[in-house]
C-alpha cells in the first residue's frame, strides 16, 4: 500500500500514520492525502471523482470497508454524489476509531508488563507465540523495521526471564495432542489451539488475548480472559 501522498510509504516522507500522533496531525495528513477528485466542487459534482487513485478510498477499501460498502462508496464518489472532503472525513473517523482501540489494547499490555516487572504477576508464553509475533513484524516490514521490533521483543522478554517473571514453554507432545483435541472440538486454527493448550499445561486460570474468537473459546474452556482489545 502506498503512502497517503500516493508515493512509497516512508517515515522520511511522513506519509503514513503513527499510533501516538495527535488527532490534529492525523487529520492534517489525511486531509492532505492524494485525491481523485476534481479541481472544484462544481466540477466534481458534474464529472465525479476517480476512486482508483484516491488514497482515502484505497485505505478505506483495504482496511475498513466490506466489499459491498466499498462498491457503494466507489459508485457515490464516481458519480459526484460524494466529495473528496467527505471521503477523507470518513477515513479520518475510521482511523481514529481503530487507533483508540489499539491504544486501549496497548495500555492493557503495558500494564501487564509493568506488573510483571514489579513481580506482581508471572507471564507465560509458548515459543510458538514468539515465532508468530516475529512473523507479524515481517509481514508489516514496509511500515516498520522487523529486525528492530524483534530485538525489542527479545530484549523485553529477556529482562522478564532474568527477573523470573516470564516463562517460555516449548511445544511438547502433550500440548500438541491437546491442541488437536481443541481443533476438533471448537473448529479453530491449530495456532490458537496451541495457546489454549499451553495455558492448560501450566494450569493458569487466566488467559490474555486480543482475538475475539479465541477469547470466547478460552472462556468456554474455563479461563478468566483478559481481553486486550476493545
């Protein structure tokens, strides 16, 4: 996905949105995004816009709208019924809503780590979780440095390991066996089943996740779920 200006996404071009930017700065960037609209409102109403080059629409289509919603917005924009400013305002509202949820999740994770650093709680990861996280970093390598993110993850994990507040568990044969049972019982991905099976292995009563379906399954399995997503 290109940056908001239609060029390659880059921190140096400042054409992407960051989690902890102010709403004012986010709105400034979105309202300055490359547009497929016409030079004037009158001309836009008469000729319509080009959604295929409009960055606000492309972001909405890629990250926020269903296929049906995208088709409807595209038709309205192409016909001139929707203006470029309205398209950008729609994107701004969607972005702020998403960012607020991400911030809420970040604060919950940050609180967990701070409590672990103070020795108030003990955290458990499956080695599989670490591998998955690195995979996510790599997937988003166009907008973040996966090597730096991995180094930070390992650094924080090592700090908690040394403090005795974190344990990283191997994927043992009994965890795999239980995971298969969970897949057949709940019809979930093996990666999700591995997380629940690992929690069962250590006999913890709490389970933290940002995944809605996984939280529902964990609750069915008797865990008290810490929901990391609003």
